[in-house]
């Protein structure tokens, strides 16, 4: 009979395409994992993986089986969480994912309040891009994600924490640095330094003034906000900085000028979870803590 253990082996192999690394993830030896996969193939009468001395590749049916096995394991994890909750065991380990343009500026400030409220809960924080966070939540790798909208999050349930506007960051002496505030029309004449593709902030910054025709500077793309700020300070261009990062001190001590953008469309920072999670009440309480933390900054 097919077992959850075999499903875990298959999902781990799908994630790594390497028997040794998959075995490490499952905390078993490589021969044990290989035998488990072979046993599953024999039971189902199909080939799940193509093996060679140098590589492993799932077959088309193996890929589909891994996708369905992942969904089964996620549902089982939720069932186990629900059982523990009703047996008097609370949420002990929280796997929280956050995008890099929100997590570092918000989560550390909220942690003292979260730990005081739930001292028994251990928090494991992962910083990843939005698509990876959404996939991790759906797959059950994460319990809770902190992301910014607009972005397609599928069937994930979200709660709005706050709207995050922008300010224009320019080097001293730039033509726009003397302005009391800047409009989208003014930005259309100056390409923006932005984060590299994959960061939702890149898309959000360009859509802050949807009618302006603002463009990205194709000659540069940063991997992080600190790098972006440093490039502006060196006089290499201008950018839009989220108000959250500014309030957290990301631009403090940098030789840049910040100018309000009152007409910019803000991004919406939300907390997201699976609708089937048994910990929705706790997640809403955490959302309230994060919201209060932002308001106090």
C-alpha cells in the first residue's frame, strides 16, 4: 500500500533531483530513499524517475505524482495541526516567509511583542521572493507569508496590514532634489534605478504612477534595497523607496535627498495563509501585532 513516507521521498526527490540531497532532507540514508522510490514505482506499475550516473529527472507522470503527493502531505500536515490544537497543544513552530523589501524592516521590530505574547512559539524566518513564498505556502513548507500586493496569490487568504507609499530618492544636486514634491509626469523624464526582475517592488515602483510612462534604467538592476540606495548616493541615478524602509532607517546616513510622492499608488502589504490552516485565529492576532508595529514606527 502506498504510504506517506513514500510520498515524502518522492517530493524530496522532485525538489532536489538528487538522491543524496533528497535523503538528507528526509533524514534517511540514500539506499533507503532509493528503495522507497523503487517500491512506490513497483506498487504503481509506473516509472517515476529516469536515473543515470550523473543526473536524475522525473518522468512526466512522476512530476504529476509529485505535485499531487505534495498536496496530500500539505493536507495531512493541516490535519495533524488541527488535531494537536484540539488536544491542547498550541502552535509551537511558526515558519514565516517574508519578501526582502518588507521582512527586515518590520519583523525584527515586531518580534519582541510576538515573543511576549506567545513565549512558547518558535519562529523560523525565511526571506524569499514573492513567487517562492506563495509556492512555499501552498506546498506546506511555510505557515505564513508577508508579501506585497498587487500580485497573484491564488486561493491564499490574506489580511491587509497597511498601505506602503513611496518617496523619491535622488543624489544631492539632482534637478528633482529641490522640489517640495514630485509628480509622475516629472518622473517620466528620468529612468529609475530598480531592483532586479523577480522582486515585486520593481513592478510596484513602475506602476506607482501608471499613467506617467515611468521607465526602468536598463543599465543597472540591484539585488537589494541597500545596494539601490548606495547607487543613488553615488550619483548614478534616482529611485523610489518604500516608506516602510525609510521609516525603518534604511536611508539614514546616506547622501541622498528624499522627496514626497503624494500621488503615487501605494503597494499593499498583507499577511497570507492557507484557508485550511487550523491556526487562522492565531494568524489574525499576529497580523494585529504587525499592524500595530508599523503604526508605531
